[in-house]
C-alpha cells in the first residue's frame, strides 16, 4: 500500500540521539535511535533481547508488547536499508536490510551500521538480536 505523503526525514542533529549497540548473533554493531516519540519509547525499554524472523527477504521483524507510541509520528514512511523501524499495525520492531518502500504504519526510529545489513542478509531465518544503550 503506497501513499503520496512525503516521508519525514530523519533528524540531522545528533544532539538528542541515543547511541545503541545491536548484537546480531555474536557480532555487535553500532547504531543510534533518533529523537522522536517512538524512538524515545524504545530507548526507555533498553536493553532488549528479541528473536527476529525474516519477512519477505527485506527485513527482520520481532513482535514487541506493549506497542510503541505513535503519537506525533507520521502516518507512514519509507525506510532505508540499515534503519530501525516500527510497524504499528502488527506491533513489530523492524530491522531493514533492503528496500521496502513506503507503507502506512511504518515509523523510522534510527539506524545501524552498514555492516549489520550483511549480518542480517546472511543470518538464519530467525536470529537473536540484543539492543542496548551505549550512552553514558
């Protein structure tokens, strides 16, 4: 499902970003959560260890309860590979490793290092990921 809405760009200032580490399998990569309501909600729940399953060979998803807030977030977005997202309709945290296009219900939360893309591509259908804050 696409929309003519323009996606909201990620913040350009890193002043309020939350530095995170994603441990994908046994390898840790750097990332960050942006300063938006849903990302702040996720940051408040760290550390998290979740099992992500493959979806359509473009993303890894894991159900997260309770749902992250969508207050103040756009109706949808178009995430890039290497981004952390939230898919509100199914309450899934998402790690994008390929292009998915614009979908209503997607919120872009942050990014992870490009080396994480290859880890997700090469990972088994299910992979354990731990997300921790690396801010002091």
